[in-house]
């Protein structure tokens, strides 16, 4: 074999190897039984331990794995790697568990909500319910983290706001300073966002044949800097215990890391799997 032919073969092999690494792939559904198994392995809190302490703090949802009917897709792109469009499966699972209360909060009860849209896109949020003076109830978004597969990298996007976004009946917050940080990949990306929260009037949604009073909460972010665009989502929380009943999301962020998402999730049953 002459040198030119050897060089050509090497180039072809390298091209195939690169294509295997960076070529866009579709999303991988996460089976509910996998989420339940993980929940059982990681949960150290029983349903009895997490029952509502009505005299101390606001009610929170029962722990377990909840299922949502789902429609939508996302397109993600990181740096020079090709954009990848991924369809969400018809059903996704979310695990909900009691979590420790941050030192910055007193008289609060917190829970984690891990949403498995696909194996390449898992989100972890922490919510903290409080009962203020009188009958006022509020829910603080203590943290929000997205673990995403983008090309050959698996970066983590962390959203922080100061002050924390807080949900309460009639709330109308504007221009809250937030930062979206993407790390753990081949590049670090930061975007400054202005967040706002608007809480609507009670709406009834039927879940598995049962009417549920919900409180619609619109959360909007406007990004500037290296990453620009908008991130808007509306979450219908159960009025009785803050369980997410419906989630509608529109994201269009572009820059060194770009994310476009359009999705809707609807809770299928009020009874979680444990």
C-alpha cells in the first residue's frame, strides 16, 4: 500500500471517528421503572416523615414518582458542534422527595423535584414552602439545575437569582437579577437574566378524573450578554400542596450555548409511585 493510499485511509478513519463523537443523536427516553428504582435507592425519607406539619409550615406534596403526559421537543447546540433536535417521549417521570431546608430559611419545608425529560436532559429543582403571618402562603424557588448532553459534552446549567424568586397569591415580581451558568463542558458560559413572576387566579384542572384547584404561575427570564433570548414557563401548582400539575415552557436562548425548547407536561395521576 503506497503512502498516499495510507494517508487517505487514515483521513477517512479519523473523519468517521469524529462523526461518531459529534454527530447529532436523538433523545433517549427514561423509563418510569428506572426513576422509581433510583428514587427507592436514594430516598431516606418515608411518607410518614414527610407528612404536612400544618401548624408550622405550608403543606408540600407527597413524596414519590409522578408521571406526566408530554409533548414537545428541544434543539441544543454547544460551540462548534452540530445542533441536535430531540423529541420528548409521550410520558416522562419526575421524582419528588423531602429535602433539607437551606440555612437562609426558617420555618419552611422543602422538597426536591427531579424531572427526567430524556436521559440527555434531567432537571433538579428545590422548592421551599412557607407559611407567613396570617394565612399567607408562599413558595420559594431555592435552586434549579439542568444536566444536559450537548454534542460530546455533558455540561450542567445552574440558575441562581438574588433575591430568590418567591411565589405567593397575587405576587407580581419584576426585574429580579438572575445568572445562568453553564459549566462542566469544553467551555464556560454565563448569561445575565432578568426574572419576573406573575401569579394568577385559581384554575381547576382535572387530573385522572379528579378536579384539582391550581394556581397558575408565569415565570419569565430575559437574557443578555454572551447568551441572549427568552425563557418563559407557566406552572400550575396545586393550591393545596404546591404539586406541579401542568408545565408549559418556551425557551429560545442563543449564543456559545444555544437552547430552544417547546413543551407541555400534564400530570396523569395524583397518586405517586413509591
